[in-house]
C-alpha cells in the first residue's frame, strides 16, 4: 500500500517553534492523514526530529536540513531541493509563506506535477506600507523585491491557498491567487477547557497577554495602563523589546505589578489563561487574529484588542471588546470589565460561543479536505 507523504516548507526553523513553546500535536498532519511528514528546513540551525515529532501526529517526522536559504541565493538551491523531493515522492507540498519557501515549493511542485498548497499568514502589502512608514527602508526594499519576483508567481501558480484570516483574502486575490480557503489557526478546545484546568492563586486581578515582544504588538500600552491599576500584568513572550520593557518596569517602580515570562510550552498555557481575568492584545497597524487570542477565548476570557481596519471583518468581531490604541483607554476598559460582573460573564459567553464555530477539529477537517481534493484531482 502506497504511503501518504507531505513535504512541508515551514516559515521558521523547527528549533524556533520548539523554543517558543509552539509544538502542537499534528500541526503538520491534519487528522493523521499522512504516514510521513517531510520538513524541508531552509535554516542553518535545526533541531533533532525526535524533539518535535508531535508536529507529525501519528506520522513519521523527517527533517531535511538544507542550510540558510535567502533572497540572494534561493535560485541556486532549486535543483538540490528538487532532487530531495523527487526521492521522497510526496503527494502534496505545503509552504507556510509565499516568499522563498513558497517560490521553491511552487516551482518544484509545478515542474513535477505535485499539488502545492501555500498558506498566507499576513498581508504583505500591508507589511510593506508599514515598513515604509517606519522608515525601515532595507526591509522595505527586500519585501518589495519579493512582491515582484516571488509572491505573484507563488500565488498565481499554487493549486490551493489557505488564508488564516479574512483580511488577507483581498491581498491574495490582488496577487492573482485562486482556489482560496479561509481556515483559521487551529485551537484544540480539549486542551483549553477552563473547568478541567488547575488555576494559580492570584491575589489581585490579572491581565494576560501572550506574543512576541515586537513593536507591532505594542505591549507598552499595557505597561502604561497597569501603572494606575490595582492589578497584575502577565506577559508571556520574548523578542527584541524584552530589555526595553524590563528597564521600563524597573524605572517606573512597577516590578510588583508586572511579570514577563519568556516562554511557556503550549500545553501549559491554559493554566495561565484560566488563572487570569482578561486577555489583552494591543496591535499596531496589523490585522488578523493572533493564535493566543483564540486560545484565551477557548478558556473563556474576555478579550480586549486594538481596533482594526473597518474595511474587513473577522469571525471574532462580535465577541471582542475593541479599543483605541491609547494606554488610558486600555486601562479604563480593564477597570470597566473588572468592576462589572455582568459584562465579564457576557464577554466570556461570547468568547466560548465564537470559538466553537472555529474550533481546531473543524479547522483540521477543513485543511484535510483541501489535501484530499487535490489528491483526487491528481488521481483523475
């Protein structure tokens, strides 16, 4: 019997997934459809497969570590990677971006008659505008190059495109993408069911935020907001702003109010969500729904987020308390929710109702159907 195989081009090294605590069972293998999951890693430093084998579910995880591939050398790796994929003989190729990984996946897949799925996790046109506005010209020029030479080719030629948010769809269509599916990031509700998870004992109300400490996810609004509150702020995440934030905490004398934990394994996150009272997600000019928002909703937390562009809507919009990006407004919103038991219960109810519509099992089945349809088309 022929084995079902998939080749994965991840956006980051699996070591990065591991160190950020983002190893999720079956993430690359929905419903354990594939017998073998082959990861084509375009990074210098990679982790041993046995440490992250859960990503393949019941399938076998095999990592093919190429080395660092980037915009200056990606053409030179095409034949080498094509040879590896030819030896694997997969039924599907999946790339987690329409950049270098997507270009190699699409070029090789098209040449060898292997269906290619590209997932898109951000609006790259929006990213370019943001980089230009922030005067990060080198990064802007790099991403401008990908727009003309790479993204358009990938999105026009991929057999199927998965957008993880609604706000990405117009960008993909503008780039010539077809066969577009919106499949939200997967959250396993069983892992985040609040009544089954032990809680920590917090003496005062706790506001939690999870995510990379980068400018676009501007946690400074939360640090400013907590200064005048009788509450605790828990931030879980690491990134370039870590020392900036820790220095701010010391200088403002709020070390007793703020805790930053660099990394927590995904299977342990639920304990921190259920021990908190509010989930906060400040965002700077970005759309979409970060995975921690969905996880916090699954734990029944009220969600407070920065307002997004009114030109699109997401499935969670009716459940979230959206606010303007100002520290005082975040603070007043937190105080309003904490002091109003009815509001808290109503936001909790909305969170749990919404997450059921896009629970991990449904999203996993939707992803599997994409693969099955492409398999059937190939067999026909």
